[in-house]
C-alpha cells in the first residue's frame, strides 16, 4: 500500500513567486493535515481537511496560504506570493476518519526555500 | 495551552549504550501521545503511541515509552542503541479533531561508533 506522497521533494523559488505543494494521502483516508517546520523550531499544525471540507485552519499563517482538497482526494497548498519566512519543510499527513485509536501517517515532506 | 517540551535538543550516545529521550506535555484531558522519528531524507515515521491502558508501550525498532501521568511525561527508551538509530525524534500529543498534533521541538540523536 502506498504511503502519503508529497511533491515536489524540494523547491527553491524567489521571493514574490508562487509555489504549489501537492499531497496524495493514503487511499481511504478522509482526514488530511498540513504541518510546517521552520528551521530549528517545532513542527506546527497548519490545517485539517475532512474529505473536501476544511475542518480546522487555525494554524494557517496568513492569507498568502491557500489549501484545497477538491474531490476529497489529493490536496494542494499554494503560497502566493512567497516570502522569505515561508521557508521550511511542509509535511502532509493523513488518517482514517472513524477509527479513534489510530495515528496519522506522514509524507516525506517538501523542503521549500525562498530566496 | 497545550504544549510539548523536549528539553534535550541534541544527545550523543555510544553504540550499544542505553538511551532515554525526555518528553513532557501540558494537556488538560487524557492525552493521546506519540513518538515519531525522522531519519535523514525520510518522512516522519511513527515509533509508538499511547492511548490508554498499560502505561509502558512497546514500539518498533526496539523502542519503548512509559506514560507517567503524575509527571506529565512520556519518555522514550531503548536499552541498546544501534548506529542506524541516528535521527531526529519528535514527541507529540493529540490536541484536536482527528489527529491534530502538537509537537515538541525534537531531539537530534547522534550515535558514536
């Protein structure tokens, strides 16, 4: 069974450009999460989808970040326009919806560098 | 507010030595606790989890962790470290719907041969 897949693995963009990160969750996982780790700091929650609906977006830093999950399958996280402080590793995770005692499975992350 | 503290940013141990990574949490309800590991170039992999029941939980790769409610701790242990255990270790607590997690800052483990 395929795990959580993230594309690209690395991205280097200039300040002011747009970048779109993609996450393919494990098949059948209705919960999808985005997290971010800025260098040297903790991994922080960004938002949570249940199927195609945003359940919790309390961690989104500002309106330059837009997450979508059309059709409740894969998700994209767009940063527009990118700023230097957006650099970091963006993790996606997924989990089953109805099973309480389960865990989130993480992708390998996308390392974003804004120069 | 919920929080997780990993007081050790870096730890170095010799191969074959025992290991204990500390984790303290602050959470009002019964915590659901996790340890994840990130090896170089890899994603976050779950080592073990605590939801309820026996406070000593076994995980993969020979790791175990003990939940101590009185100390608000969930320390990770391994009796004999292997060079391949060199990685970054994250403690986390579930703090919201689904599997919304709050992480600690991580502990970087170096293993000396």
